[in-house]
C-alpha cells in the first residue's frame, strides 16, 4: 500500500480586475480638427501636449497586466530585478508642461471669482454669470464651451479658441468629474497652470484606491500617463514625497525611482525613506491634511549631485532584495535570469597599477595647467 504524502497548496496572490474607460470625446475631437498649423503651434506653446490625449488609443490588455504588479507598500511596480514609479519629472516631459516652484495643494475658493474666470477664458462677466452652473457641482456645461470655441474660431480669435478647447480638455479628459461638464476644480487647475503635481497624485490615488477596493474603473487619461512614463526617463529633478489629489492624499517613494533616473542602486532602500504611508480620502482626516500642508512648506530639494555618477545598474544586494520581495508579493513571474547581468559589488583598499599610473599622469597635467594660469 502506498504511503500518502502531504500536499501543500501553492500560495497565490489575490488579483484585482480593473476596467478602463474612455469618455466620449466627439465634441473635442471636432474642435481640434478645425486647427490650422499656426493655431496648433500657438496651442502647444501655451498648453503643452494635452491635445494629443484626444488621439491616443489605450492598450487595455497591457494595462490590465501592468496593474497586477503594483506594490502597495512601495507605491511602485515591482519586477524581477527592477522597480518603476511615475515621477513629476516624467509627467512634465510627457505633457511638455513646466512644474511651478510652489506648494502644489489645490485651493478652490468657496466664492466664485467671476472676474478672474472671465479674464482667463476671454469671456465677459455677464457670460460667466449666465453660464456658470451651481446645481450641486459648479462649473460650465461642455456644450457652452464648445459653442464659444466655434464662435471664436470663426472670428479667428485664436487665443480665445485655444483657451476654450484647453479648459474643456482639462475638465473632460484630465480631471473628469461629471459627464459633459467642466467643473470648478478643473477650471481653477487650468487657471493655475500647474496641473502636473495633481495629475501625478491622481495616478497614485486611483491605482491604490482601486487596489484597496479589489478593482474598479480607472480614468482614461491616467491610463495614458500610466503607460507613457515607462519610456520617458528624465535626467534630474527634485525628490518630494506626499501629494494631495482631487479626492484625497497619498504618498509615493521617489527612492525606488533612482534607477530609472539613471543612478546605481547598491542595496535595498533605507527603511526611513519608505516607512511612512499616507493614504486617506479628502475630509476624513483634516488634522493630518493640515500637517502635510505645513510640511510641504519646509521641503528640501535635491538635484541629483549627492547621488553620484550616473550608471543605471542594480548591484547584487539590491537584486537579491527585489527577488525576495517578488516572492513575498507572490507576483506571477516565471523564474528566468535577469536580462542584464549585474556586476559584483567590489570593495577593496587597492587599485590596479594601471589605474594608479593614469591617476598620477592626470594629476601631473592638472598641476601644470594650474601653474600656467598663475
């Protein structure tokens, strides 16, 4: 008689199902099709690359696969020997929009400043008053903005036409809230001309909140940014941590982005750089939000000099940590060797004689140049 053997079920990670939706953009696509070459250049100069969002097709299966590798603790995507995370600098490149050096918290005034809105959108004060709707959500109906854009196009008032099209993209594509309606938040983000921090925050918040809920719908624009950032690697930029979104607060950990920024990763990230986790819905913790706002005013920026020479490698201690993390997260990878063999970490008090001689020659030549300038 055969002896029964105990079997252990293989641990499996609970996967989440995400849906990706795209708002109907027929009206905005119709407006953009009217553009002349001169008008297009003027629009891009003032509003960056946001117009391309109307033309991009989202690869839903690829995105569905990507989000399965989300690491909720590190706020990034963990692969076998690599980690990726969206950054401010990459979003700035994607959109061709500069990031203002200011506290990036959204301050939507309770009272509507009709004069400021009319100036930003080339409208009369009467037009703003008559068309600003406040039935639960304040803002402009999309059909009003489309109608005004067509009128200004017919008059060849390019600045006004561009402004109407841009604010419509802000409200319908970038920061959608109500269908066919550009709400007050989108209008004020348009007026502030600093959308990148909020877009980055919305990306993290959308993915993390849906992870917490076990899946859900993700906005089309976030999908596009979510996909594009992989191929756009900036050279340098400030490292900052916590962001406020339109719906709440969440942190991310720039330290895990060092390799995609071109710096060598020698070991796992220091615990104090990834320890604190912030995630809560707007209004649920006013005191914590107040402390975050205060902390933002004391941010110290680092521009890469302290990170050393660029060399996008991951050394053995870091790779081993990643492999262990992949196992702990139960990520669905086949066991294959890394695409790039990592060099060993060599610590020595000695250098080869050739390097020593080269250093002596370089030092001698430097000394000669210094003498010549005296």
